[in-house]
C-alpha cells in the first residue's frame, strides 16, 4: 500500500514538472530587425533612343543598391531632369515571395515620336534611331451641317508639348465653316497637387473664322482668344468656366466684346445616340461686355431624357431655352429651324433674342447592339419659337414639324437623314454627317 502511494506521488510530480516546462517562456535574445530592401533587378521599358546602360546611369541606381521609400520618386525626378522623356513611371515589385527584401525596380518611359532609318550600305543591316521631325499627327476633318453645307479640312496635332496628357493642335477647315486655330489642352491626373487638383482639364487658344448666317444671309467674321477650365465630379458631372475676347465683323457692323461664363452638365449617358434610361442636363451663364453698347447676360438651359421602350426602342424627350436679359446683336441671336431644333423648316427660318424649342422622338435600332456599326430609324415631332426681349412666351406662336428618318453610327462616322413636314409650311429633307476620331 505504501509502495503504491509512493509511486503515484512520483508520477504526479513528474507530470507536473513536464507541464511547467512546456509553458515556461523561452529566453529571448536581442530583437531581430527587418532585412533591408535591396535592388535585385532593374527592368526598363519604352526606351528606344537611350540604351539600358545609359538609362541606369541617368536613374542613378544599380543592382545591389539599397531600396528606400523615396527611391521611386528620386529616380523619376532624375529621369525627368534629363529632358529626354515625355513620361516617366517608376514601379516597385517584389522579386521573391520567400524573400521580400529582394526588390525589382520597373522603369517605364516614353521618348515621344521616333523613326528608324536604314544605312545606305546594304551590307550594314544596322539602323539609326532618331526623333522624327516635328512629331505631328494628322487627322481629317469632314462635317455636313444642315443649313451650312460641307466643312472639310485637317487637324495637325503635337502631343506632349506641356507634359503628359497634353496636346497642341492646329485645326484648319474650309467650306461651310472656314476656320484656322491654335489650341493647347491638358488633362490632369486625379489627385494632382496644387491648382492642378482643382481642375480636371484646361484649354486655351486663338482662332479666326468665317461662316454665313443663314437668316441674315451675312458673313460672320470672328477673331477669338479664349481660356477654359473644367472640373469633373465623378463620372457624371462636369463644371467649367470660360473667359474669352472676340472681335466681330458682321456685314457693316464691327464690334468687340469680352465673355466670362460658367456652365455645368449632368450626363448619365454611355452612348449619346442610344442612351437608355438616362438623362442629360446642362445650364450655362455668360456675361458679355461690349465696347459699343454696355453688357448683356445670357442663359442657356437644356434637358434630355432617354426612356427605354419594349425591344431596343428609346423615347427621347428634349427641351431647350436660350435667352438674354437685354436685346442681343444680330450675330449673337439664336437661330430657329433645321436639324438642330425644328425639322420641317430650313435652318435660320427665324432669329431673335430668346429661343424655346422641344421634341419627342422614338429611335429604333435595326442592328444588334453588339455590332460596331449601328443602323436604325426614328420618328419625331418638333416644336419651337423665337421672340424678342421683353415679350412673353405665352404670347408666342409655335412652329411644328413632324417626320421620320434613318441614321447610321460607327466608331468614327455618323449620318442622319430625315424627311419632315412643317405644319403650315413645306416638306423638307434634312441631312447631317460627320467624321470624328
């Protein structure tokens, strides 16, 4: 009995000792530091003119060097300071999952337009790579506007003249709209610091133009200089402001005026032609100061609703009003008629200080929505009027037009043909087309 009791005590003591040892904290040594990050590999993309060895020299980095938090910013600054690249991007990547201290530095550059020329010697297959002239791009311009006819020309453009996302362009047109202009626009990246964070896009330019006013049958010659800034709020709202100076010769009238205005647009359409269950609304205000006759405030309001019907058909409801708080000079009066607001009547059937117009239209595509080129038919009813400052809308007679048409839209081409009868007037054919890129 005593021997059994002694054995039980011994086993209990041994078990207790094992448990205590199992939960005894290990003696800790000095704290282990995180391994320093090291550049294990350098990858360079986009360099055509500058060899990789020269790229590394300009970047100031090499394999085996330490990688710190400010390394990408320093490399970007060094490469931009060389003035060889239009765009520079430096990225950090991990070379190994097992060893996070091994870093791959990825450098992406854009050297702008280049061209490759062969040596004259057939036995020398090497190529000379060099910058290609002015680096201009060419785009054709072609448009047919109801009441003005064909406008044709070319647009020359040079990208990147003011950094990334910038373009200097020179549109040159002849025909219904004769115009020569120089304009610079730049789009800012979201979250850019300073003033760039307040604006999404800026544009400035100067132009000379001539077109014939279809109501007054008079040439409208204008010299214009402008500056515009825009700010996007999400994907649907864009607010903008414009300041400009214009010199106008209209028949026997010569005038100069400044324009300062603001506008805002709300647009949920993905496809402006075949939007479905979407809306578009725009409001604009302009203050015009004339050298010869005081000032005028103009307002412009437009709203469109796109309601999906059974099948692919869409009901489009549109309303527009343009007006001013004082009489406008003839060259600024809105025009009534034509494809823009009153089909069944010629463009410029009337003009005055205030325009009010609206339409109901059903658009029905006849092709699959998956096709790049879309073809369809439409039926519509238009109504509109213009009247002088000081008169009431309720006292104005509305002209009305009713008709149908066919339309075609592809990636860069659009055409619209409509046959409309102006109630109390005649039947007219309206055509519009344009090429855009």
